[in-house]
């Protein structure tokens, strides 16, 4: 799916495509606006509650943090205000794949340690993603890119 520049969409009108019962992926189309980060966090929590209630809460918190960092980067660096950001969640037997698509072509840059940005307020997002994810990367699309991360989600243990 490509990020297009149709009419502006307010965060209150974000569109979610819920997968058919028990199936994944799930997608959420958001405007490229700072308010969309909160909506993305809420969406991954709802997704976990619906499709993986047995996943431990700490793993859900990690997914929320990773998604928050990826959406923040997409909004801040990967798209213009009139663009959209697409969040895709794919649940597999032992992991959750998070993808955030945007219209930007510039690839994100990983700083190799938090010390690189100790005096800055920005620049730690991909470091956090790299620390929490089992794997992550960047892919190209016809009209932009997507950044993905895979998190181990052990589904056999029940949440308390």
C-alpha cells in the first residue's frame, strides 16, 4: 500500500482496517501529525488485546515503545504534513512484525549508542528499536519507504 496525498485527514478521522476474525495483518492509516503517535500506541494495545491476549504485558509495552518510535520518526522525518503514515502489524506464531510506511525516501540512520546523543533530545529512537527488536530494517516502496521491526512475542504464556 502506498502513502498518498489525497485530502487531509485529521487524527480524529484515522482509518483502521481490522483484519478478518483471527487474521493478520492489521493496518492503520494515520495523518502525518504528532497526534498520530498516540493513536498508533492505542492501536497496538487494542491489537494485542484482541489477537494475542496471552502475550505478557511487558512484551506489549515493548511493542508500544517500538511503534511509537517508528511513527514519531515517520512523522518527523519521513513525510510532509499533508502525507499519511501507514502502520502494519503482522502477528506470527512467535513474533510481531511492525511496519511503518511513509512517503519519504531518506533512510533513517542508527546512532550506535545513546551516548552519541547524550546532550540532544532527539536521535535515540532507532537505538531503542534496535535494542528491543529481534531484528529491524528498512525497505523501499514505489513512493517512499517502510521501516520494520520484529519483536519476539511468546504466545504460550498467559498475561496476568
